[in-house]
C-alpha cells in the first residue's frame, strides 16, 4: 500500500496544474471584485478621483468599481497564478494533486485578504496621525476628516492586497515545499 501511494506521488499531473492556474486566476478576479465592492461603498470618491470617473453618474460608480476590481484582479491573477503554478510544478515535479495545490492557493487568498485589511488600517492610521502629510503625499484627498479616512482605507487596502498577494505567494511556496517533502517521506 505504501509503495502505491509513493508511486502516485511520482505520477505527473500537468492537467492538475493547469486547473490550479485557472482557479488562481478566477479566484483573484473574484477577490478583486469583492474587495472593490466594499471599497466603493467606503469611498466612491477615491475611484472618481484616481480613475477619473467624474463623468459617471453616482449610481454607476459602484458597478464600475466592481468591474475594475475584477479586471485588475484578473491581471494580477494572471501573474501571481503563473508564478505560483510554475513554482508548484517545479517543487513537486508536476506530480501534486489539484487538491494539494489548491489548499496552498487558499492560503494565498487568505493572506492577501489579511493584507487588504492591514493595508487599509495602516493608511487610515497614517491619515489620522498626520492629515496634513497624508493630504500632501496623495492625490485628491478630501478635506473632511471622515471622508479622508475612507479615502485612505481604499488606497491602503489596494496596496495591501497587491503587495500582500505577492508576499503570500512566496510564503505559500515555502510552505508547499515543506508540506510536499513531508508527504514524500517514506513511512
């Protein structure tokens, strides 16, 4: 029995890796849409200012923000999923199952969402600590304190999820490598 499990772990599964690649892209687009849906509720002004959406009617800004999040998530997902899938293929010799890789992909998503929150909170903290600096350092920051905090949340959360997603891919590949070696140890 143990030798058959080891044999299975040596069987190349390139289609599982292709599935992981497409899952990563789809999940990243979904996460981009969801996080921008929240961000557009917090500060639609951010999107109007940064993306130049002054021509859009107010009721269209939320929908456009969700679409923008899905599009940007798709683009970021293409890159990060390609890095993760390539790394996974190299580490496992393209022999891991879809489920094994998908568990680590889920860790990347969780890490990116945590960094989305941390980035938003950090930017809000910076804006609250020094509103003058924040207004001077970033484009179009509102004068109203509460509006500035919402604006800061959106900008910080976007930076947080992008940088956190990249960091999460690196950490996930390290964890995947450790887990793969653990699975391959003879019993």
